[in-house]
C-alpha cells in the first residue's frame, strides 16, 4: 500500500512540476553567478560586483549585458549578490562547460530540492498528516504560487538556502546538533541572514551546534578570502550595505519595506529600468534611499524579532519550537529583510501543510487555498486591474495569515483528521 502511495506521489509531483520543467527557463539569477565566475576567470575581479552606491538599483556591472548576449541569453541581466566564494569556486569550470550545462543541472536539481524541503519540514514538525499527503500539499503550494514558481523558473539559489535552513531545523530536532550547525553555516555562506537563527540554537542549549556553526562558518569565510582575496569581500560587504539602505518597489517583493515604500510620495522614488537583451524589453522598478530613521527602525525591529525568537525558544516545549517558532521566525525575518523576494518564503511555506492536521482538513484547506491564491500567478496577472502595488500587499497579507496560522492553530493529535488519507 505504501509503495502505491509513493508512486502516486511521484506522478503527482511530476505533473505539478512539468509545466515549469518544460518551460523556457529565465535563469536570470543563476546567470548572475555564471557571469561573476566568468569575470573572475577572465581576470576581471572588478566586474564581479556592481558597486555599493545608494540607492541600490539592481543594475549589473558594466559589460555584463555583452557577456550575456555572447552566450545567447535573452532576458534581464541582474547583478551578483552572493559572497565571492561561490563565484570563485565556479570560475575554474567556466572554460570547460557552458552556461547551458549549468542551467540544465540546476533545472534537474532544484525540483528535487523543493521536494526534499517538504520532506524535511514533515520530519521537523512531526506532523500528524501522513507523509504522502504532506508532500503533495507542499508541492502544490510551491508550484501554484510565486514563491516556488519564480524560484524554479529563475533557478534561484534561494532554493538551496531554504533546503539547508529546514535541514538545520530537522537535524536540531533530531538532536544531531553538529549537522544542524553545519547546515546553518552553509546556508549563511550563501545568504547572510541565516546567521540570525543561531540564537535559537543557543537558547535551546544546543551549544555543540553553535560551535560547529562557528567552526564551519569561519572555515568557509577564511577559505573564501584565500580564494578570492579581501578586496572582493570588501566590495561584497559594500553591496550588502547598499541593499540594506535601499527600499525597492516591485511585484515579486513581499516585504514590509516594499509596502511602506508604496506610501512614499512619487517624487522621492527613482525609476530604474532593467538591463535586458534585447534592449528595452525588461521591466522596471522604483527605488528609494531610506532615511536614517527608517534604516535604524528596520534594524531595531529585526533585532527585537531575533531576541524574541530566542526568548521563546528557551521557554517553549520542543514540539512548539519546531512546528511554530521556526516557521514563524522564517516569515518574520524574511518580511523585515530589505529585499524580501517572494522565494524567501520557501522555508516557512514548506511547513504550511501541517496546518491541515492542526486545524482540520476544511479550515486548514481554506486557509492554505486563500494564501495560495493571494500569491499565485493569477495575482501577478491581475496587476493591470489591481495595480502593481497590490501584489506586495497581497503577499505580505498572505504571509501574515500563514504566520497567524502557525501561532494560533492548536497542536494536532497523533491520528490524521477525518477525511485525510492515513
């Protein structure tokens, strides 16, 4: 019986993923990694990062459009926003393989990672929902929404970050503290923000996990400096500071700062057009250099969230920490991030199927359906009617509803609710 269930799961997941697997990939975020690696391989480290000017405009370094055109790319060209380590590791291979090869590998791996994220969330939450039902619901949420859909089409490295952060939660619950710390360190080496979750491990007295995080993270940092040199890291940190000092208005961003920026008078906003191939086919967005008070308030809010998560982690029982605190923390940290792209919510959305068990199939299903519809491609398609500013508002509202679901839903029993497969 179980074999038949997993066969059904495989068929259903393949059916969900097929439109994205067959669609022409944009892979614009993956392209940025490739162009950064090519720049290093060609001996032009000054072309890896776009600079630290404020406001951050998301314009690529000079000459990247020509490089992208040489490999046949058609679409927008974005800057590289990740640490130098990954460009340095990829650089030696750019002469032996094409971008198309890297794109094909990523297109095969990323759907498997999304499936693995759901499975890890099921294990971490100890959900009463059967595994097959949990995975099916999770994949449906990913592929029906901008959260997973854009990540797959863009071959976004954030999918790997989400996998590693949820792996850290699952390993933490299994008391494999070293593996949890290592996974979180690797995630932080890709995107810096996972470091904000280390206080949860510390509050849970998982000191070995914290120690491994410091050792692995320190090793990766030193290795990155050895491979790429300190000047490139200084440029990277300057870019991070520029991103933090900028608010951006665009539909795929589900952050509080995006919502607030929509309320700013138009004369304070700067219109930026994307660099694209062919020229002029890209979209545009609005950027704003945050006033000092705004920047300080955002940092204080993020610090308060981190301290609150740590305080609750020290007091709450293990079940509630892993099925409520962690996904709620993922939402809050993402929402307070300067560029809260929709795919930053992959990790918390992976835990969402547990609400079917905790709230019951009917109420939980209605909540998840409403959330999915609010952040679906239909919402993006409706921008001519709703206005581009409506999509970030819908995204933030949907994620707040998911946050409320995690916090307010009762603990599930051990048996699956009536109406759900056993």
